[in-house]
C-alpha cells in the first residue's frame, strides 16, 4: 500500500472517530453507553471472524 494512501486512510479514521465522539458529547450520550456499543460491535466482529 502506498504511503500517501495509508496516511489518508489513517487521517480519515482518526477524523471519523473524533467526529463520532464530538457528536456523542453534543447529543449528551453517556460515555459508558458509547463504550458498551463499541464493546458489542467488537464482540460481534470477533464472533464473525471466529466462525
């Protein structure tokens, strides 16, 4: 993978994560709920790969 593409993808992922956190804080979503949602998504993806 070329370096400019990798850096662009990395910047987009970091920007998207920041936008998600900013939107969650703006909507007054509890951080615990956001953590549980991330954990559930991680578990679902892990189970999908394991199967």
